[in-house]
C-alpha cells in the first residue's frame, strides 16, 4: 500500500512540475512524473530506514512529498542557470 501511495504522490507532483516548467524548458512528458515517482519511492524507503512503522504515517508522506519535489525541481535547475547567465551577460 505504501508503494501505491508513493507512485500516486510522485505522479501527481511530477505532472504538476512538468506543467510548471514546460514553457521554459523542453523535456519529455514522462521525465518529470518518473522523477517524481522515483523521489516518492525513495522517500518511502528512507522512512522505512529511519524506523517508520509499516503503517502509512505522516512522516512517510512528508518524506515522499519533499523528495518528489526535490527530484522534479532538479529539472528546473538548468532553466534557472540559463536565466542567471543571460542576466549576467546583459550587464
């Protein structure tokens, strides 16, 4: 059940992240959701390693969301770097 929630959370965050950055950077439509799912699954594994019980708890959900956002946010780094370089070159 935890894996199912991780996939669901990651897919939702990934789809939202793809919608947020699609106008700034061209990526495959599947890339952000896959990174979100990977981050959420990693959050589930991290929660298990830190001693979270087998029941789905709030700490596991928090770790899933945070790591999914970080994974999808990694797609925005080149966009931010490119914008920063353009601003610096224009001065």
